[in-house]
C-alpha cells in the first residue's frame, strides 16, 4: 500500500513558496490586529519529533516578533501547556516576542485562552472557527471563482476547518476540487492543495488519507508533494551542511583574533539566520572586541 507521511516537515517547501498568501491575507482572515508577515519560519525542532507534537505554523512579523499559529478542535489546559512549551523553544532560539493564535474548530467561550502558573503566565488569542459558516463560505467562493473575482486564498485553504455538518475528508475533497477551478497555473493550485492537506492533517485519519489517495484527482497532487519533498530534502541537506561549515569557520576566525570563543557568541552564531552568518566574517575583521560581535549578532 502507498504511504505518504503528511507532516509539516515534508511540506515546509510549500509554505516557503506560498507564504505570500499569508503575508497578503492573514490579517483579513483572522480579524486580529498585528504587524504584517515578513517571512516564514520552520515548524520543527529536533526535540519535537512526532506528528502530534509539532507546531503548526510560524511566521516572522515585520516588528521582529513571531506569529505562532495553531489549530485545535477544542482548547484545553493541556493544549495551552503544550503550546507554551513550543513558544519557549521558539524564544530560546530567536529571543523575540511571540504571539500565539489558536484557530478553534468547535469554538471557545472567550477571545483569549490563558493559564497562570505563578512565576510563569501564558496568554493566547483564540479565533473561533465555528463562527465561520463553511457551507455559506463555499457557496461564496464558488460564485467568486466562477466570476473570476478576487478572493482571500486563506478563506479557501482554511475552508475545511470552518463550521460544517460534513466530515473533514469530504470538506477537504470539495476544497481541492474548488482550488482546481481557479484561473491559475498548476503549480499554484498544487501549492494550495498541499496547504489545505497539511493544515487539516491532524484531523484526518490514515483511512481518510487512503480515501484521498484513491480519489484519482489526488494522484497528481500526492506525486507532486512526494517529488518536491525529496528534492527539497536533498537541497536542504546540502545547504545545512554548508551553513554548519560556515559557522565553524567563523568561530575559528573569532578565536584567532580574540582568543577563546565566548559561550554567548557560540550560542548566538548557532541561532543566527543565514544572512547574519554571511555578514559576520566582515564584521569580525572590522571589530575591536567580542562585545561588538555580540551586539552585531543580537540586532
């Protein structure tokens, strides 16, 4: 039997290629005031390995903060503790303020969900997906697509998570069929389908995935994801190896100029994004102290 591991790790390439959809439409979809999206951030850490223990979506915002977006059928204290642990990992890596927004399918009685553990407090914003009528939204989107009018693509890919009396797998099928009717190139429609699948993955059983696979319209999509995932995995492996080599060379440069490498510098270099790593070599040459290097890596 054909098996497909539908996880955020496998679909990172889709989110990276398509994050402009979120950048352009997220505020209108969520109805939450926040800065614009600047870039997509990876969703997995080495400490978080299973499909049930991974963050859904992370974005870097224009003010330097991070948007952590989660989807849940219901929100419990256990969920909040799990999200808080993810946010601590994010904060440990990036040291930037985090905004966590939960898309709650069955609804939540308040616009915020939080807990107070004494020395540690945690607050999130809840978007009630049960307030969004999936049946009405489907009709609205069909009408706009037929008339070739502009739509919010997030309304489309999150459509299966809206209020509905249909099963999730049926909603996913209808959504992808609707995406296929868009007046757009095939790669864009494949990306929308991939986004729809991965955003609903945690609510779909293995039997659901087999059902989707048996649908002939899904064959091309799954092959596309599988091929792109393998290709991206090879590319990322090469890039990751080069980045690690660059970090080691930079640490040697710092040690040669300033003596033993400060532990804080090592941590900052390991967390640094590629753009910082590329500029650090020149900064080492022009710096007079390790304090200059630390300041550069922090800002």
